[in-house]
C-alpha cells in the first residue's frame, strides 16, 4: 500500500505538472486566442510527455509497453489510415507527419520514470486534483472543433517594431469597386470552368450533370466570400510597443491565388503623436528582404514587415578629443576625455562624468553643466547644453592636451 502511494505521488513531478498545465492552457486558451502553427505543436509535445507518464505511474510494471503503445498509436493517429477510426468516434485531429517530431517527449517521459525515484509528499486532495485534471485534459484535447470557416483561411501580416519608440500603424487594404468586380468575374469564370471539367471527367462515374443551379450556387458562394473580405479589409489603427510584434489577418484566402493586394495598398508608420515616420506602398512592401521572392499573389502563412532600427548604444569614447563649433557661445571650443573637460575658450579644466547619453561638467561644488549628447560620428558631435538649442561641433585639427 505504501509503495502504491509513493508511486502515485510521482504525479507531483515538476516536469509532468508543467506539461499537464501547458496541455490544459494550450487547448482551452492559447489555441482559441492564437490558433497557429505553434499552438498545434505545443499540444503534441505536452501531451506525449504527460499521457504516457500518467499511465506509467498507474501501472509501474508496464512502463516500457505503455510508451511503445503511445508512440505507435500517435504515428497511426497522425496518418491518413486513422480516418475511419476518427470519423467513427467523432474525434478531431490534423494529418501532419511533421508532428511526429513530438515523439521526443515520449522518450523524455520514459527517461524521467527510469531515474532514481524522488519521494514527493503530496496531500491526498492535491493528488486527486492532479488525477482529475489529467483525465480531463486527455479527453478534451481531442474534442471536435468548430467547422473551418472561409475566414479561417485568411493569411496574416506579421508587423515587427524594432524602433525605440511606440508607433501607430495604419493599414489601407481596401479593394476598389472596380477591383472587386474584376476579381469576382474572374473567380466565377474559373470556378464554373473547373466544375464543368470535373463533371466531364467523372460525371458518368458519379452520375453528375451540370445544372443551371450550379452556376447560381457558384455566384452566390463567390459573393459571400467577397462580403467577408470587405468585412475584414477595414483594419483599425494598431499601436505597437517598441520591440513588439503583432499579427494582423489580411482578407486574402489561402486558395484565392488569383486575388492580389489592392492597387492602393499602403502601410503608414506614425509616432505616438501621429506624425508620419515611414510608409510602404505595394512596391516598397515587396522589396523588403523578409518578403524577397514573394509577390501579391503568393500565399504563405504570413507576410512580414519589420520597421524601425534599434538605436545603437552610445560609445562615449567616440566623444573624446578636441571639438569646435562655429557659434559664438560658451563651450564652443572644447576638449573631452574620460575624466576631464576643457573649455578651450578660456583654458579652464573641469571634472566630468557620463551617464548614458548625458555629460556632466562640474563647474564648481554647487554648480554643473549638463550636456545631452544627441549624436556623435568620427568628425561630428551634437550636444544640447542645459536644454539650449543643439550645438554642432566638428573635429578640431589642433593637437589635444588631454590623454584618453
């Protein structure tokens, strides 16, 4: 009895609990919110660790058999051979052989169970909760999902802000009435032609005859699809934090490779005060390196746009040396190094120190000057002293008196 309790307490293993929580959160929250490639793979990796681990704890003498059975069934489950089985029981799964990479988790589960057992002291109530959550998660992960809609096939635009400020993004993806009419006629014509070709090839075998109502159904379907496109072509302004990225659905379906980007497509990047920073039309968008080799008729999981450039950290050593400004103001001729500041106008030397892009010049014990270093290059330096207008310096050719 004590051995059985000790073994059941292995359900409190941290790795098992993490995989179980990941499985639960992914199936009930993440898949609903994001519904992408990553959430699909996450369930497989988490489930293939938690499921065999759970049953091996209940049946410790069958650890090897359980893990082999789980691996074999998963391969069968993810193949087209399981179609009849899945349909009979009303389960749901996606056939994708690349999912088999998640079988690594089964090996991890087996390895964990073969390690020297660590004794976990678990309250019986907590153990029951783990048991119930496990059973619930294993059943729920294969629940039938809602039928896929036309909108589920929309492609995405991945926007990534690499600038050092929050930006506003405006996306104009509206099709003109002329474009809509053109694409509709094109889609209807091709759909009717495909339907007639299918019937000419297989009509006798399946007893199919092309009817006038078939054309009406095709026209109705195309019109409904374009209503959904128009519903999604108005994209609200997006606010993207610095360093953040955001996915935006575009009204371009995976199957409609005849529909391109709108003629007047445009993405505008603005600062937080809605001042324009950058804009991309169709040509500029597809000239970006992340969309290299693509065009408006390409269909992939997502298009990408990275904008902004991270501000390089200031290298204080670039400021060292002798500088001159054409303006007749205080500090128009200076020399700087790591510890001292020289006002070349009067030859006085002051202590100085730096903090990020700030230069502090200690004029006296109770007085100092603050310079904000705006820009520094090999032969140019821009500083704003005490919130005054920027002072532009050029590198002086005169010999320096301070060491570095």
